[in-house]
C-alpha cells in the first residue's frame, strides 16, 4: 500500500478512560466485523487476566480500513505500572489519540503518556470521551487538557490539537460540543486529515526498529515494528543489529512476513516504509534490535524505558507444603522464567543474589509485579515472594533519596478528613483540594512506600466510593519512617487441618483468613489481629470428648465468614518478617521464621539492636 494512505496511531489515556472501548467501536464501524457478527466488549483485551480485571496490560496492534486508507491502531495500557508498554508503542506511530474522561479530566497517567508523546514530537488528537455521563463537565476538562499542554511545553501545533467529543459506549463522535454525533466518522476524518503519513523512504536501505515481540508455536519468535525506510520481502537476507551492541550483528533470512488486517495478521510477500509488520524467521531477535539491509547496516536508537522503582525477592518455596501443588518448583525453573520475562518486558529487571535460591526482581509498581506473579502461578510455578520495597538512591553528598508518587483521589465530601489524616501519617503532602459536585478531588505528593497496603484502607474509609490513582513523580529526600501496617497477624500454632471448634475460639482474637477443612502449618498466618502485635492461635484444636455433660455442650458454633485474601490483598498485607507462598492452587501468608520460639528470640534481638 502507498505509504501516503497509511496512518499509524496509538490510543493513550489514564486507566478506565475508555481507550479499549473506543478501539472496539472504531473496529466495528471500520468494517472489521461482519454486520451480523456478535461482538463483545473490549475485544482487544484478549488476555484472560485483562478480561478478569478489566484493564489493559499489553499493548496490541490492529488495523482498520477507512475509505482507501489503512489506519494501524495500537491500544496501550492505562495503568502507570505498565508504562513501558506505552513507551515502546509510541516508537511505532506518527500521532496519538489522547482519550480523557469527560468527568475525571486529566489524571496522573494522562500527564505521563502525553509527556512521552510530546517528547517524540507526535501529533495529538484530543478525544473527550464519555460525554453521555450525567456529571460530565466537558468545557472544564477541555481547559484542563489545554493547561496540561502548556505545562508540558507543547509546541504551537500541539497546542492547537483538534478536539473530538465522543462516547465510545454509544459509538458516537462529533467535532462540535453542541452537535449530537451519529457515528465515529468525524473521528476517522480527523485521523486522516490531522495525523501525518509515515515519513519513511522506500528507496533507502531497509531499517526497521523492533518495538515488540510475539511468540508462535509454529513460527517461533515474531518481530513487530514499523518499517522506517526501505522495504522487506519474504526470502530476503537481512542484518539484525543493535544500536548499543553493533558488534553482535547477525545475518538471517526472512521466512514469513505479515501485516495487520483488522485483528488478524495477514501473510504478505512484500511490505514497504511506513507500515507496521510482523517478521518471522529471525532467530532470537530482541526488542530494540534493528532489521537492516545487509549492504548498509545502520541500527536505530531505541527509546529509553523508565527505570523500575519497586523490588521484591522471588525465592524457592521451602514451606512444609513445598512441592505438593506446583509443576515447576526448582531454582533453575524459577530463574529461567524470570530472565525470560525480562526479554519481553523491558521495564522489568532481574538480578541474582548471594543465594542460588533467591532472585531480586524490580518493577514499576506493586501491580506490575503482581501480574507477573499471577501469570507464573497460572503456568504452574510454585515459589515465595517477600514484601515489596522501594529502591532508594543517594545524592552526591550521600543523602538518601526515595521515589515519590503523585496521588490523585476522588472521594465523597464526608471522606475527605479520613483520607487527609491517613495521608499525613504516610508522609503525604497535600497539593490541591478541588470540589467537584458532591465529591472532592485531592492531589498529594507521597512516598511510594507510603502507598503500600493503602488501597484496602482507602476503600474502607470511602465506603467503596473513592477512586485513587498514582504515577511516579520523581525522587526526593527520605521522608522518615512510615508504619507499614497497623494490625498484627494471627499465626497458626501447629500443622494440621482447620477445625470449627478451634476457629470459633480463634475468631474472638481477630478476623480469620481460613475456613474449616483448610490445611495449615505452624508459622502460617491465618488471620489479622486488631492489636498491632502477632498472636499464636490454635485453629486445629478439637473439642475434648468426655462423658460429662454441661448446659452449653450442644450449642452450635457460629463461625464468622473468613476474609478472602486475593493476591493483591496478600501482597498489601505483607510485613518485612513475612513471606507470601504462591502455588497454582493456593496463596498462603507465612512468617519467615516458622518456629515460634526462634521467631520470638529473633524479634527480641532485633529490638535490642535497634535500641
């Protein structure tokens, strides 16, 4: 296809502002599906975890044909923990659709993704989505976007970015705030007129930067990227080189070539500058490599991915139940899987430790690492992880610095006091407080470690009505100690099976995490103690059977339903003397030192050393 008839765009936004729903509607109205085909919501969220959680985790490609144009669309994640996916995707496009919620307006991730797009000098189309919301404040949100563009030093062309008013749910868009849209044609027209055609030259030697990789059971590794210059065809000999390690250049033959058509890949013999393609047969090609002409090897520089700010230790499971539920349980399995993940996810770092059975894993946030943990347990891995910790830095004078997040919360008016109080205890600094109808928006700068374990508290304080989101802001000097958890743990006394009688006695001490029939071991955490101290309880205790009767002998036991601990809640709950045991079937919290006497001695020594 003539590159003048190609448009490459990425859809970027804060989480839950409607990117994937918008892509869904563009695909529908772009004729990708048959007229009688039943199309579900968020068809681009193909990953099982994405559909379960309602979020986009991986950037994905699709292509829409409108009139005689081909529009390559990349749907990107909205959560800040997956910002590496966004940064990579922007290398393949010439413009972006910045989607902003008509009520929420600009949020932390809106700023992050827009800043990356402006730095690459990409054209911007602002899409104010969800205009059908009864609480929509369209004019104010439009002003907020303009203000954000000013703050980020956008050039004159970017400041004059066109605005489209849309509702992805209703499938409508309009260029005029006062005109009711009928379909997505105004948005299609704006993409064609405002986003430039790719700038590559077909006559120059081949250059294609690999921005993503996929895996096929039949074809092996597939390289995805935009052809910057030249053309590529099946059977062609190409050179695979890297800007930072040009001495490791390899010469390989292109086995198969695909272009995106709708949501599928279509095989082709030839592709030219400007198109986004998928290449098979280039061995163990990596993200950031450049596919070049063998006669003129000129690798392109890849985008610098933001550094991780949180780390956890992944280690081999050594609990009394180790090896009973997992398929991959050895340190070799664990190490291979973690290093394999770093090839696909450039914002993840893995390091060996002094122990051959533990590995330091660094990511962009708690959710980033929790998604990795969930994927691994679904694949059959069994392992343990430690409490997440932030990565500190030191300035030239040796002063400790820590990562700071910008937190934005939207809460009912009556919850404002509780949220400000909790943020104060977590060393948060209030930047702005803005009423919006019956709700209030608060903005804080807070240490990243101050947000660990806060989400559950936040939902409790706001009765489930609050919305919170954060994005990495930068580094600042250490703010002082922050209490991670204000409750203690109920720890199982012995190994065995939970009995109703034992649970009935234990539930008087606090909220339990286990039910009758669950298997536990000594040192495993079975509940939380409202007092900020650990307490050993015997949940396996049976009622003694005697021939003596009492007035209460036949009373029924009333057990309070246990608190179900998801993976995220368990990671939030972790303290520095605890581990999370993860298997394909179970998630168990435990103490690092399982023996009660040894744990007490270690705690006493640590307290004395601190004093």
